[in-house]
C-alpha cells in the first residue's frame, strides 16, 4: 500500500488517465474529485462489500420449486 499526503487543491495521478484531487478537508472528512475515463468503475468500498454479500446470499438461495418441495414434505 502506498501512503501519500496531499493538501487541499493538490492532486495525484494513477496511471496516465486517472487524476485524484483533494477538494477539502474538514471535520474529519476528505472531499475528493476523481477524473477518470468513463470505462473505469469508481465505487465506494462499502458498496462493493454490500454487492458481494448480496451476490453470495443470492447464490445460496433455494429456488422457489425447491421451497415448495420442502413445504410439501412437511405436510
């Protein structure tokens, strides 16, 4: 992991096409501006974790027909 310090208004480049600029630092929060090509996905990490969790839950789901079979067995 690379750790850098930047002040408000300063930027850093990721590769040749992505620029990250610090817009503001206030109340323990950092506002960032990201300039990147449209084909680059930019996603907050907590949303990626939530999507992965949802995907895993969907993979584990039982199909409606299997649920009906389970219900019929109990009757």
